[in-house]
C-alpha cells in the first residue's frame, strides 16, 4: 500500500499528489473542443479523468471517433445529394459550395452528438 506524504505550508498539510507519467499526445480539433467543454461544464468528470490518468486516452478516442464519423456522414450525404466526381468535373464552383454545406452539416451533427454532450 502506498504511503501518503504531506507538505506543510503555513498551518496546513497538503498531500503530495503526483499524477502518473503520460506521453504528450497531439489532440485534434474535436479532442480540444471536448476538453474545453468538459473543463467548463462538467468539472467533476474532467477532474476524475485527469486524476485517474485517463483524460488523454478519452480525448484521443473522442477525436478519432469524431473524425471517422465526419468522413462517414460526409460520404453518405454526398451519395444522397448526388455530389460526385462528375459534378466536380462539370461545375467546380457548385461542387465546392455543396461540399462545404455537406461538411458543415455533418460537423454540426458531430458537435451535437459527441462534443457537446
């Protein structure tokens, strides 16, 4: 069993808590967004994940899931709206506009389902 040590500061004793060593992970856009959301709106869950050493793993999983879901949703929406390579070859500006709209719609779904939930 680990023995807890304390440091005295003034009249108070503070436990010497050390987080387990973790390698620094590069979080993507969605991982960083979810981290900021947890920090602001779900402090208890954020602190629990942080103190247990699971925060980086959790955020990486959220980021990867969001990226995969974005690709799948975008492809499904492209098929439903007949946005294909043929349209890209014939009318590039329309294709770019439609792709931007589809990607934005897919991202909004992801934000509501994964990031801000």
